[in-house]
C-alpha cells in the first residue's frame, strides 16, 4: 500500500471520442481514447500511444462443410492472394499486419516475443504482400484436384464500419489477384452472424478472436478437434497431440516450443488465415506515469500524476 501514490481515479464515460477529446483539450481529462481519423491526425503528438490488445482478425474457413475449402491448396491460394499491407492501409493507423495466429506482443519468452519462435516458413503462409503468381499456382492445383475450373465463395462478417471495409478489400483483392474466383460479401448484424457461426452456415468468416489471458494457449487450445474456437471443423491429430503435451509440460521453455510447433501446423494447414491486429490509440498527458496496459485491461495501481 505504501507504493500506491494515487488514491482516486475519476473515469469519464463519453459516447463519442470527439467529445472526450474536447474534454482532454480543455484540461478536464488526462487520457482519452481516439478513433482512427483522430489517430491519423494526432499520431505525432507527444502524448500519442498505441496499445495492442491480445486479439487479431482472421479469415476462418469452413473446412468441414465447404467442398472447395476442404482443399488445402485452395485455402492457401486465398491466403496468398490477400495483401495485408493494403488492408491495413485502408483501415488506417489503428491496425497492423498479422502473420501468425498468436497476436504479436501477447507475451515474451526469454525476453523475446513468443511469435519469434514460429518458423519463417510458417509465417510465409500469410504474407504481408500478396503473392499473385504463387496464389494462382495453388488455386489451379486445387481446382484441378477437384475437377472444376472456377470457384465462388461468400465471406461473412459483422456489419460494423471496420468489417465492411475488411470485406470490401478482401473481395477486391481476391477477384483482382486470382483468376476464376468470385466473392460475394455478407455483412450481417452481430446476432445474425453469431447464428451463422453456431450453425456453421458460412463459407469464409472474417472475425476477431482473442484469448482470455496473455498466453498463446488461450487461443491455440481452442483449435483442437471440437475446440471452442474451431468454428471450421478442422481436425489434426498431431496438432491435438502437441497441445495436449504442452498443457502437461512442466518446463516453460519446452512448453512454448510445443505451442510454437502446434501453431506452425495450424498455419500450414490454413485453418485460419491471420489478417491484422487492431491497436488502441490513446492520448495520455506526459505528466501521467506508471500506467500499465495489459491485454486490453488498464492496471492503475502504480499510476501517478506529476505537476
């Protein structure tokens, strides 16, 4: 208790970030969250900060029910055809490219980000820039294996402004970078989308998924056969085995190695295709110290303000 310098924190709830920013400008708030446009205009401000929650946005493929998406070559073609750089440029400074299932910054292993343990080969399955030539090669291979010469998909996402931009960019990228592919967009109210997920009534989902705690297992455990995040009906015995071994491993370093191996399998199988992670932009006065942001949660026990 002797180390706690701030005894009271006053929280101000505002409906819009513009109102909150006005209060910040008037000296009535010490910190305020920003929207994407504000972040773009204020990114050079000394009090500007970007914080990363433990979630990313992914393409989730319906492997169990869609005959085309059961084919790993077609899933690989879709992932390779998407330019994640172009997508985050369209979304603005509150997003960053994601190449792994576990979000960057989720936790550290021996001082380094956990995702550094995932091989570059695995990361290359979800490249930052589209690889049109390789994507078309995998698509042609998959179509040949299925005995068809074209394919169409529906991509389902919520009807938020963010997801409408995501699906628009995805549709444009796929139809521009792949021949013989057409994409239909379905932006649905959240309740309707959840119903589609529950009944597995979709082709491709664009959704944000995160863990409940700062560890890759919080997400990877859900991808085992019949796991809580395994919306697409994927099943891989080696993956299940590695996750089981990790959950029973007493050595921290060995445990992370097992999780990284399992994540490599999931990336190679294209069970999910990571797209981007969102970041939370904030303005915090320079005389505010000791604030800790951890997995979308503020820890203020060491926070204090100087004059």
